[in-house]
């Protein structure tokens, strides 16, 4: 029979274990006290506009691979012209590379639209971005035309409803391989230029694949075993993703999305070595000490269309996309 002290020690260990488990759950899954809305209050963002943009871009610019400079330039021009309908401060952020295509020098372009805020916000800038290049010559309806459509629709509504802080909407070039995770990414160039100019950034919000959803059982997978103990097994939610340096920003974004619509919202703050945590443009802002997070439908963890010819406009849910973009709009204006 165990002595009393041994029982007490075991009880202490169990209590400490429970505390550790709950601490990990809080740090990683980011539960909040904000209730998920039972109603959809999407009054600004148009699902029809999102759909039109996706179809138009995919049909006109269907091969936005890193080596197709002509197509990338045409896409950048389209985005520039659309931004110019809603902002008087639109520009290209250009840089040259020669490593990718037969050692020739090519110019790549980020496209930037600025919107002046109604408050000073301590002179801090909010960045909202998403990449417009695609992988392997595929149309990339979800990856990442869905985000480009969102940026264009956000520009439209910000013209009529100015943001609280100064906002810079950026369509990045070169997120996909072979630029991925290198200093050749458009988002790296953008973050580096902001840092070199001493621009203070409140937060960077990166959109990467926000259009694919499924209610099928076990349609959602995860990079780490047992994550489905804390997250859904159905791919019917949107996620907010970042590292441990952005816990407050992730909670704020999560609450804004939850208050906007009935679309479930889940989040994670975890080290960058966990697969998927830094798998987009937001990671480049961390390198310069800026706060940043990604909003995503979790990409290949739920869709076999990822990086294939099956990533087409008809596979996206534009009503759910509108709910996500409406949430981002509220983050900028409330």
C-alpha cells in the first residue's frame, strides 16, 4: 500500500500535468471567450465580386509561374488597374533577379495600394497581403487567386469605408517555389524595404488560400498527431496561424472573425518548426521584427487540389470566402 506522502506526490504530479496540458492548449489553440456568431453579418463584402475576380484572373492569367514573366507582368498590371479604381496611391515595388531563368535578368513586381486611416494609430501601418503567382503552370484558383480576389474586394470597400489605421494592401510576386523560403520572395522584399525605411508596422495580415471547404467526415488532416483532439475533423472552418510572438494579434483576429459570421474559426500559435506555421508570406515579416499572422483554409491539409490542375474556380465556396473577407474588413475598420 502506498504511503500517504507517495499519494500526495502523485496527486501533485497529476495536478501539474493538468496545468501543463491546459497551458499548452491555451498557448497553441488560443481559446477565447468570444462566442461564435450564430448569424452572418456580411454587409460589405460581395461574394459575387469575389467569384468574378477569381474567374477573370484564372481565365486571363492562367499560368503565373515564376518563369512566365509576361504573364506575371500582365497579372500585376490587372491588379494595379483594379487598385487604381479605389486608391489614389498605387505603385509597383520592383526588384531584379537573374537566377531563375537561364541566368537572364528579369524584373518582378509587388503591387501596392495605400489607404489613409482615420486615426493616427501611433503612425503604425497595417499590411494586408497575398501572393499572385502560382505553382507549376496551374490556374491556382484557391492558391492563391482566392486571396488576390479578397485584396481587390477589400480595396473596393476601403474606398467607401476608410480604415482606422493606415493600411497598405500588397499583392506579392514569387511566393511559390523556387523562391519559397528565400530572400527572393516578394514579401521578403516588401518587409525588408519597410524595415530599411524605418516604417512601423502594427501587424501584417497575410491571406493564403481562403476558399476551399468541406463538411465531409475526416476531410481535415493535421501536421501533428492528436491535433484532431483540439480541432475539427471536418474541413469547414477558417484558421488563424502564427508563432508564439503573435498570440495577442491572433486572438484579436480570431475574435473579429468569430463575431462576423457563423463560419467556425480556429487558431494556432506554435513554433515555426511545426509544419505549416510559417508556410507563407507572413514568416518574412517575423525576420524583421514585425508582427504577422496568416489566415488560411489550411491548404493541403484539407484539399487534394493543392498544386494541381484541379485547383479550379468551381471548387471554391464564395459565400464562405465573403465571410472571411468581411472579418478582415472589420479588423481594419473597427
